[in-house]
């Protein structure tokens, strides 16, 4: 190994060891969030993670709940027979969560001990149990237990599947020329347990999850020009998928993870292509003198929505992969780009220019109705949560690149700035298969 390569490896490793966990800054919630008491769980005091605190933080971050501080609680019951509902009504709680953790001994000397949390959710006003459940994980998965509890509580009360157990990807720029400055990072949806997937001295762009959560695709400039790579999250193995002249960008996994939609300019101007990952067969999708870019798959895998300036200004279009028929989807405003479909395929979010400022907007596809969701500036790169309730996007705050989140009704907002560097290009993971 040359001295230059050895130095690059060392700098990359040092960059991976530097923690830059995102922080949560809730900036707006609903007007009347539901008061809920997450009673400290029994058997958790000696654990490395405060399970109850994580659950309360998850629920508060949704903007729909107002957790009651443990310091205000009159008692700390762990079982139904210990609950006196009048005490919780005095505190204004509408729901309460109680439970206890049990350590499960390892089955063999080589195995790892596990922890099992048994918890119950109660309707305080109705004085009835709403949910009872058990969640188990190893000592390394204590946060997984907490997020699973949050998911169950959220779904039981709202009827919407919780997304607290999901993951996010983002690009971080540490502003350190000559080092592993650009980092592709994976983290929990709340920004915790961040892990550097890849670090480079050259820019990284457009991270995209495979739907089975085992791979990511992204653009790297490490070869002196943009190229698309895929990386196995389990083994770390990387493969360069494209090496064409010109633009190689915007990878997006098909619903079955067998293909990638991407943008190539190898034949002149940027066009949409579909790459079969296993065979490397490449199929050109669009043929137009305009710029076609930023593809996103329809839920059935039979089409792509994308950005094109074929009408003069950037707007959103849809193309059928079998028919080649192109249909324009956006008409409001002179700039709409970076489309992302909702999980049900009935709506999408786009980067929309309004009064000269870039915001994130939601649009119903059937009616064309549009509403602006964000009030910040230079908003870009929206990514929808797999339950369709919120979206992440990149923006600027205090002259720094940060991630921000907003609910689809714009009633809930929070920021996720990094402790160091700028962050951008978020990608919210799909749900893990049950």
C-alpha cells in the first residue's frame, strides 16, 4: 500500500470514529397534544439506556403527545393492581404506560443474555387497558425495545403504524479539507446510534435505501467523476455500478430491489435509465432534448415520476415503463422538483419555489391540489416516512446545513442539527418486514 493510500485509510478511520450524533430540537407541535404518562419501567435502573425516557422522547417528537415528567408523578406503578386512576386524572393524563424489564439468562455460555420488557397501555379516562405486549432484545438492542414500545403505543392511539424503529441515512460534511470530509451516515430515526457507512475526501450524494434494508446506493466522486455505488450494510462490501462519461446520478431502488432507476448523460443530455443490478443490463427510459432527472418509482414498479424541464421550467412528470407514455403532474408554480411519492401512491412531496424561495410542498396527484409544508428557506431533498405521517428534508438554520422534519399537515415540526459539520440529503428507510 502506498503512503498516500495508507494516509487516506487512516484519515477515513479517524473520521469514522468521530461522533456527530444528531440532536433533536422540537420547534412546533399540535395545539393540544395528548397528555401521556410513561411511568419509569421496573428493572431498568441499572441498564445503559433509559427505556422510559426514550419512549417519552419518541412520543413527544411526534408532536401529538405531551409526556408527563416523572418528577410530577405521584406514584410509579408497574402492574394494573397498583394503578389508582384518580391520581393520573389529577395530573391530566389521558393515557399511561406501565411495565417492567426482565433479564433472560443466556441459553448457552456463548450466547448473549436478552432483556424482555412487558408493558401495558391504559386509557385513564375510561379506566381500561388498551394494549398489553412483550418486547425482547439483546443488551445491544435496548433502544430497539424502546422504539418498538413507542411504535405500539402510537399505533394503538392514532391508528397509524409507528415509524420510531426505522432508520435514516444522511450525508455529513465535516468542513475539513484533506480528511474524510464527506460521510454517509446511518442512524436511528431520532438521530441516535449514528454509524458511518462510508467516508471520503470527495463529495457523496443521493443515498437511497433498498427496500429490504440490506443495501444502499449512492453517488461518489472518488473516481474523479460522479459514479454510482452500492454497498452491503451487513458486510460493508461495495460495488461500483456505473462508470460512464458525464453524469451518473440519482439512484433509486425498484420495489423488488432488482433494479435501479438512475440518470445518465452518456448519450448527451441527462436521461432516465433502468439498470438491472444482477445482470447490469441497461435500458433507456426517456428520449428528449430536455433534462430528465431525479427518478422515483411508483408503488407498483410500473412507472417512474421524475423532474424535467421539457416544458420550459422544472416540473414533475410520470412515465410508464412499458408504454413510454409521459404525463405531466404539476402545474402550480414555475418550479417543482425532487418528487417523492407517499407510501400509498396517492400524493407526493416536491421542492416548490414560492415567491422566489424554495419550500417543500405536498400535492394530491388525482386533484392536483397543493399546499406548502415548510416555512424555512433553501429547503431541499424531501424524504417521506414509511407511514406517510412525516417527512425529512434538508434546510439551512443559523447558516448551517441541518435536517428538519414536518408532518404532512404541517402541524408538527422539529430540527435535527449535527453537533459538527453540515448535514443534508436525508433518506428515510422503509419499514422492516414483519
